[in-house]
C-alpha cells in the first residue's frame, strides 16, 4: 500500500530484515482474513499508526510473483507464489507515523521518482509510479 501526499511525497519504510530493504506498507492476510481491504487497513495501522480516519483505496491491481528466499519461512512449504493487492492512501500532508519497531527501523518521505528508485520490489516501484 502506497501512502503519499497530494504534493507527491511518498512514505517509505526501511525493514529491519533483510538489510537495506525499503518498501511501502505491506503485509499478509491472517488465516481468518479473506478480504484484502481489511488486511490492508490492519497492516496500515500496525505499521504506521494510521487508522480509519484515512481512506484506503483499492487500485484494482493484483500482482502474482514467486516468493523470494528471505521470505519463504513465513509461508507454508507448498506456497511458492505471492498474490499482492495494490492499495493507496492519499494524505493532504505529511503526518506523524508511528513505526512498528519490530518490522521497520526508519522512515522517509520522498518525491515520487526518488521513492520509486529506492524501493526494493518491482511491484512496489510500479505502484508508486502509477499513483494519480
């Protein structure tokens, strides 16, 4: 999920593991979750502290890709692909972000092109570049 301001700044989070992995808000469905939008809202709150006061918009984009080795231990042995639903959150301006210290070590707001250049995932890069 890409969090951005109307002036074009994009929020990036630096993962604790693997080293130097920058990304937007991400996450996986819990076993009991079936609606990706509910998961997106939960992950947004867990990773940034942003709650239902912001609007999460489904972009209508679904990506499918192989799960990379650093993430394999998070999935059942027979799961080899990830299905990613793209969401966005537009803010009027930068706001206070409350990082989850178990997952991320720092955050930065960058202009769209710079943010797209910094992210580690090609799908994240595409999501940033396709912002309205």
